[in-house]
């Protein structure tokens, strides 16, 4: 297994010339007596194929003084071209001269995985870094599995420790679930007693409690949970990648039939790959010795799942930071509905989409029966207008596909509809928690007392400086998970995220779908926004206002513009009519 190597150089005043060479082209940092210049250049050993999770996308270094438990600072590293390494250049203050300082490298972590939300010089429990790469930094998609490393040095000295350190690599996760068809009653009777990890290689297998020191060592992990408790709430263990084979790593899973107390041990051979989730499916085999089989399969559902130690929002879910009843003015299409009954259907569908309790397999559809005064009161045209209004208004509905399937009674009135749930309850809760948390952190930076124009511009600028165009192949690129959690979005993700953020600040924001028009007459699907400022509507194309990837540049060529301005290269194509934007906003110079 190839590993990224970090070459460390830590020097005092006597080695300035060497550090100048390491950081050529950067602003010179001149430490005073007792300060330590810390410079890091990482690289990939020759012959290593840098691809997939090995590509470095971001890196942060946390400096702490373990003797005093004091957090010194954190530094964002500069990623080298191609993601093959990082460069860090900083100064440790003279106040730490003579103390041992630890530098913790966290690579490819989600922005929400920051283990420290603290001010410099704060005192904290250093053990919060223990096992960082096993538990605390896993809330991300496949681009955000974490590599980490640690180096210690004595601040204020002039020694240059030799040798390299290595990143701990990403790993596989193992879950246990019942096979399809096992009744809920049977799942409550069948328990997983323990999972034993038997190491099949020299060393380095990662699990919750540490790392295997050598080959053939085994570790027993007590579980003692019924199968229905296992499900997808947390992995039972973590594994480093393995070459497989008859001597490869294997698990011994002990199952107990609670009614008769019989315990059965099953050996499971794995050829684990990094950044992969494995589902061990427990099935009953009547009449066979042992009575059970365990099937191993990859689990694509393992994206943004709640891992051990990470909370899940309580159920039922709140209205995602927006009060639909008391702050309904921010939802344009809700206010275009014709009567209170249509608005009641809208609220009913929104509530069901966010507070469903049904357990469905991935790909299954939820059939929702209309009840009470909503049943047999809407034609299919009326029903579709309400469902489209909901999906256009609510960026938080990323969990729900388009609601277009319905069942009619003989008179042509809707009696039920089908809701496509993209994520199941635990996954949805975790994703929603991440989105709400990330939006809250961004909006905390918006000052109070702003005018509507100032509020729109501030949110627009903060958002664009936090994301970049990307995520074309990700299921999150077109929604607010991409915009607020992974930081990579396409045009729909830009528009949905800006809509959600502005709604959270009390600004009415509308999602607009259509086409981008180019000078040669060709078109491509596109999305942007219309927002209300001081009672008038204006268009914003956040995608085209965003600057070069990785830069803080924000443009305003498509900020608060009229229909006439936008129509030069934007064509609206929507079933629901959008409000007119009669004039450009008189923008000040900025």
C-alpha cells in the first residue's frame, strides 16, 4: 500500500536560507527570537498513481501544545497542482519556545468535520484528536474521506528532525443488516453478539480502538445488539485496504438466537477496498447446519450516514430553519395558490416529505393516501400545480423526487400520490443536519440591521466565496448538499442554495429553470434565481457570477438584473410562471 510522505523542516533563525528555498515565491516570514518557522512540503513517492481518494483536495494543519492543552492555531495548506501534495508555511509564536508542539494534518476532510471550533489560545482536551481519522471526520461523500498525520517538534529550537512521516489512509466501513424478507419480529429475536477482526497482513488494520501491530493479531468487538437495531445507524468496524486471499483479513461474526440461546459463529472473508462500505446481510437458511448465511456486498447507500459519535436530528424534523406558517411570505409559489385548501395540501406534502417514518428499501416509492378534506378534492391539474409549487419553493426538498404520480377516483379526483424518497430516514436526517448546520454558520456572518439589498448582496458574496463549480458526476451537485456541505455545485446547486440561504434571511427567492443561450444560437439547460428586493423582482445568476475556482472573486454582471438584460443569454422554460423583472437594480459602485 503506497502512502503519501510528508517531508518536515522545522528551523530557527540559523536556517533561514534553507526555508527561503522551500518557499520560493511566497511572502517572507521573519521570525523573532524564540519563534519557530514551520514549513512543510508533501509529495507522492515516485510511481504512485494519484487518483480517486488519493488526490488531495484540501488540507488543514492544527497546532496544539499538549503539555498545556492549548490550541495554538490552524493553517489551511496550499494544495499542489494535481492534488499530489500540499505546502504549509507558518510561524509558531515565541511564547511556545521550549515546549513540545504537535502538528495534526487533516486531509480531504469535509468543512463540517473540523474537530475544533475554537479560538486560538483556547484550552481544550488534546484527546479530541485521538482517533481523528476513525470517527470524527467522516461526514462527507467519497471525496471527503480523511487521511491524517501527526508530527511533534520543540518550538524555539534549531534542530531539524530527519525522516518522513506518513498519512494514515482512508479505509473501508462494515455494516450489518437483515436480509430482505426477514420479519421485524425475527430481527428482534436474532442478535449480533460480537465481531472479531482477524488481521491477515503485516499490520495496520484500522478499527475503532486502534491499529493492529502485527499479522495474525485479532481484536474482539462486543456488539450485543439485535439485528433490527443494527440496520444502517453505524458501522460495526473499520478496515484498512487488503490484498485478500485465503490468509486475508476476515471477520468472525457471532449470532445468537435469543429464544433458545444458541450461538453460531460465521467466518466472513473480505477483500476490503478503501472508501468502500460493505453490508453484511444476515439471512436464515432453514434446514442447514448453522441456520444462517452472511452475504457481503458493496453498499452505495453509505453516503453521509450518521457514524458513531455523530448526532441525528430529533424526529419529527423542524421546518429546516424556515417557519412555513409564520414566515410563508418567502415562498413565492405558496402565495400564488388559489385557496386555503390548496395551501393545506402543500403543507401536508411538505410535512410528509420531511417527517416520514416508513422504512423503505432504496428505490422503493412511498404511497401517500390523502385523507379528510384533502381526499377527492383536487383534479390532477390542481394537484400537479400544488406539488410543483412545493418543489419549486423548497430547496430543502432534496430528499424527494418529482411528485407527479397519483391515483384518481372514478370522478377524476386525486385520492393518493407517490413520493420518490431519494434517501431513507437516518441518511436524510444526517444530510439535513449537515445542511442546516452549514447554512447557520454562513448566515451567522451576515450582520443584523441590513437593508434588503445589503442582505442579498452579503449572502450572495459569502456563498460564492464558499463554493466552486463542480460535482457534475455527484448526486449532490444539483442541490443544497453540494452548495453547503461538499462545496461543489453545478448551476442548479448554485440556484437552489442561494434560494435557501436568502429564504432563511427573510428574502423571497425563486428558483428559475431554463436554458443558457450562446452567440452561435446553441442552448444548454441552466438555472438561476429571481429575488424580491424592496417589493420589486430582479434576476441573479450565481453560477455566472462565480469567479475562477478557488478564488474569492465575485462578479455582478448577472446580479439583480431585468428580464431585458437576462434575455440576451437566458431563456426561461418553466411550467409555473415566474414574476416579471421590469428593470435593473441601480447598483452602487463596489
